[in-house]
C-alpha cells in the first residue's frame, strides 16, 4: 500500500489586491481588529456602546511578502434596528471592493 501526497499551492497573481470584509455586531471591535490587520490606526476607535463606524470605509496595506490587502470596515449589525437598514448599509460596503470580496471575517467578543 503506497501513500499519496497532495501539494497545494495558493499562488496569487503578484500584487493583486485581496479584499477582506469585516462584519459583526455593534461594539464588538471590528475597527480595532481592522487596525491590527493593517498594522496602523487607519480606522477611528472610540469607546462607545452605540458603535463608532457609521459608514463603510476601505483601507489598503502591503504585506511583508508584497501582497496587497484591502480591509473594509463596516457599521455593526444592530438587531434592534429595522433589518432592511442593516442589509442596505453592508450591501453598499461590498461595492467598495472593485474585484469582489475574497474573505468575510465575523468579529465577536468572547
């Protein structure tokens, strides 16, 4: 019985931007997580139970390996709000990604 080996190469086109969309409830730390990913304070932070981010915003960084990463910060989900309002705000956030979204990260505090 012989074994087999599978090799997977995840080669991206050099310098093609990869886009990450951050989602989560209000006050869960999406903007703080975004800033950690970017390695700088690009998104506004403030202690607030009502959330700080009111509109979608995109920031770009270049990783050490040369890969370009776009991070989209979004307003938090408010389950007390009219559901259509939340969907419309986050739907517009996706429009910031010229070539679509490559990953969606759901941020929550534990």
